[in-house]
């Protein structure tokens, strides 16, 4: 039975992946690119040299952090779609902190900046959490709206109050903040590449989230409230409180992802800094089965996909929006496949079908492998 | 500007602004009444807006040229039905989590329309769009005539859709089935109603209306297409269904509230009161959150099985 279960899950996942790849291929065909050549470029292009390999990890860092937050929220029964906005708010808070305290030592300023980023994201997500817990406002809608609001607020600050004075002097007016002081930069892991020590932070936090969710009472409460709110309430767990806590954590991770991206890669707040990580993070979290052990490899995989998509845009002229299409299809494929993965009944049906296929027309219903 | 003239401007601008929201929202109402929460509305609107834009953009000469807009609307409806079917396949047949699947459909529609737009069109180009058609006689009524009866035909069509939706939902057997599968699918099933089929039908209808709403944006309102043309209107439409208490009249009120807020904000800017442009853009999104917070009681009137997939083989 167990061997069958693994084969069964593998088949379902393979089918979902094939469906997603086929849908992507049709779209590629429609924009005049060769699907196979494009897929080959996406998957092998970035792995040719050290720079490509490190770029994959550079993309994976914010994806891990965002996806960890999303896993916490999804596991706790609140669907946080607002990572994009929470990242921006985290970046704003981190930038403001770094620029306000330029003379602090590295060992003090950097943690402070990262903490500010996490706090900014957490507070922004907390709005949706409290609205859900207190007023029952649908969190998907409110977080989507908070995304739009954060994006506008971000551009407003970058064009107005937070713009680099040098930009105004030269008159170029690029909407970006001043450069952060060096004390607020994350160190580079490999000289000459953009790979920064945020990667280590992300890996440590991935382990931390595992401990939090599966090895503490507190994490158990969150998961219980998410799995079955009514039962959790009878067990004395305050569901509204757990919703708000999950949302704060989730937003904190997104804000931290923003702060890490800021201090590790760009060193100043620029437009499009979040570059869709907030949405890709959702796909990564789902792809990684909402578990840190799955999220880390999934983030690397999507890092590869993002770098590869950039390459195809440059070489084959496939518009970068293509990656949104792929992500959308992957989400649809994953949530569809879930029914067949977690459903014992569907599994049993497949098993019976499989047996009939193997043993001819008369299956024995009393054989083991029945309903668990 | 005198206050009367300003009021006139706000109202006459606001009425056509409400159309895209109203169409998508009425469609979403049918989805939700049938128990399916379709957040992919935004993605369907993006595809509708893009595909409707193509025929008038490409067919500039020839026998079909005068019908470019009409073909555009038809294509948008067809695309909406197809995407509705896709969403039905995922959420009804595969019983996927509707919120997450909706975000998937949104990313898909948004990304696909942007990708195809960049490849086939490239930059921002305008189309002629639908011309205003003043209703003879009615448009001469002082004040009200210009506000209500001097718009493009889609505006009249959409406002007729409000009573039509009401009739369809409350006065036809199909409407009764839709309401039944959204509140008591098990009972409906035992009465011989095919729950999943009704949900499929509702999602196709909702998709068609969302596609048409998107088409209105590109052909009548903006008269061009851009990646971010829809800009969250699909999500606002979903929120309006909550605000409107799942009834066509409530949704009409919500859509008008939003469009008047938008035209009021435009009038304030034109009127010379300066505030940052970004805050003006933010306004409708803030309004959605406020409206959802205030509409909490209306939830009790909503379909009780909203968001819950129906599994015929499951016993509770």
C-alpha cells in the first residue's frame, strides 16, 4: 500500500506538472516562441556559470522568507495574499530606520534595520488580521486591497518625501531613496556576485518556522485553529487571537524579505523592488506543501525559473509577464491536484482501478488496502 | 465652477464609470449565490479587456470594420465563458480551495493578457471605441437627461441587466436552483438538481459578465488597453457582492457609490484642490476595506455554502 501511495502521489504531481507545462507551452507558441527551446533555456540557461547559480540563490532568499510567512498564515487558516504590500511596507520601515541612524555600528544597525522591516510588514498585515478577527472581513480581499494601497503609498514616498536629494539636484528625478549607510548592508558571501548572507538568515529561519509550528504548543494552537476552527475553540484556543498572531508573523516574514532584499541587493529603496516576490512566494509555499523542508527547494526551483525567464526575455523576446502565466497555471494545477493527493477515497478508487487492471475483471473487495 | 454644474459633472461621469464594476459584480453575484467564490474575476476582466480590444484594433478596413466593437464584445464574452469553465473545472470538479484557485486564475489572466498584448500590440494604442448614443427624447430632460440618457449603448444595457438579473435570480426556475445549490446543496441534490451542473452554469454566466465588464473598460471607458487597465476592479467587484448583500439592487447601489467616489475625486482634482495623485488612486481601495468592515451584518444573508465544494459522495 505504501509503495502504491508514493507511486500514486508521484503520478498526480507529474500530471499536474505536465498540465502546467503544457498550458505554458501553448502560450509560448502563441507568442511565437518555440516551447521546447524556451523551456530548455529557462532550466539550463542559469546553471551554466557561477554567476547564474548565485543569481538563483539571490532570488530564492526573498522567496523562502515570503513563502515561510505564507505557510504560517495558510496553516493557521488565514489566507495572506498581501505579501507584496507587506514587503513594500517592510522596505519603507527598514529604509527609514537606516537613513535615520546613519552613524550606528554595523552590528547594531543591521539587526535594527531588519527588525524594522519585519515590524513594518507585520503591522501592515495586522490590519487585515484584526479586520478578519474582529469584523469578519474576508482576508483575501482586504490583503489584495492593502497591496494596492501599499504600492501607491510606496511610490508616493519615493517620489516625494523620501526621494534622494541628489536626484532632485541633478533633475533626473528617478524615484528612489538615498543610499543606505554601509553599516546597514548585508555581507556578500561570494565576492563578485550578488549572493549575500541573507541566505543563511533565510535557512535558519526556515528551521525556526519548523520548530515554531511543529515543536511548540503555540504552533500547535495555530495549526489547530487553521485545521478545524470549531474544534480548536472547544479545546479552549482563542481562534481570533491565533488568526491575528498568524497574520503578524506572516507579514513579519514578508517585511523581513523586503528588508533583506533592500540591505542585501539594492541598498536603496527603488521602484519595482519587490518584483512580484509576494505572489511568487504564494506559489512557492504551495509548491513546497506549506512545510519549510519543501519550501527551501521550491524556492530554489522558482529562483531558477525567474532567472531563466529573465534570460528568455533577453534572448528569445518572450515577455516577462509570461512568468505570471506560468505561476497562475501552477497554482491552479496544485490546488486541483490536492484533492487527489489528500483524499483517501480517491486513492482507494485509483488502487481498485489499478488492481483490476493488473488482475483482470474480478477484484476481491476483502483484500487489504481498504479504507484507512 | 458653480456647484450645480459640478454636481452635474460628477453624476454624469459617475454613471458610466459604474458599468464595468456593475457587470462583473452581477456576474460574481451568480457565482456566489451558487456557492462559488470566484476571485479570478479580475483575471477574467483582464482577458476580456484585452481580447475585446483586438478586433477593432486589427480590423480597421474591410467589410467587418464597422462591426469591430461588436466582435470584440462577443470575443470577450466567449473568453469569459471559457475561463469560467476553467475555474469551474478546478473548483467544482477538482474541489480546490476557491480563494487560492481564484488568485491563480487572476495571475493567469493578468499575465496572459499582458504577455499577448506585448507580443501582438506592443505599445499603448487607442481604439475608437463605442460612441455615445443619446436616447431620443429622454436625453432632453433637463439635468437628468444628460446624467442618465446620454451615454454609450453598453451603459443602458448594463442598467437593464440589474432588473434582468433580479428576475433571473428570483423569478425563474434556474434562479431558484442557483440559490438552492448555494444554501442547501444536499437538499437540492436530493430533489434531483445536479448541483455541480448548476455551479458550472453559474460560473460560465459569471465569467461571461466579467469578460463583458473587462471589454467595457477597453472599448468604452479607456478606449485603449494597458497591462494595469483593470487595476483591481475585479476584486472590487467581488467586494461589492458582499456590500450589496448578494442582491442586484444592493450591488447597483455599491457600484454607484464607487463610481461617484471616483468621479468626485476627479472633480476635486480638476477643481484645483491639490493632493498627491497616489492618494487619489488609493481611494477606491481604502473604500473597499471600509465598506467590507461595515457590511459585516450582511454576511448573515449570504449563501451559507459559499466557498464550500459539494461532494456528493461524502456523508456528514
